């Protein structure tokens, strides 16, 4: 069954978010690049794709507070 234009667009956006996130692009920049005015929608819709960025942020905080 062929994908609808909407499904193809959603998959393209997910791939785009994944690539940016895996490359270490900050969440705020990813949100802006995909047309979101803030990060809440980006986090809700693309939570699986942005997980590496969130984990890196958590690790950085752990390092800062471990001192």
C-alpha cells in the first residue's frame, strides 16, 4: 500500500529530526528548523528521535553536579 503524502512527510520529518538530534543539534534549534515556536511540541511529537539529545543533557548535568 503506497504511503500518503502526509505519511511520507511525517517520515521525512522524523528522519530529519533523528539526524539532527544524533548530530548533537540543540533541541531549540531542531524545533525552530521544523517550524515549531517552542520545544514542547517537538518533544511530544518526536520524543523517540530526540532522546539522545536529552540523555546528553542529563549526562552533562550529572557531571556538573558531581563536582
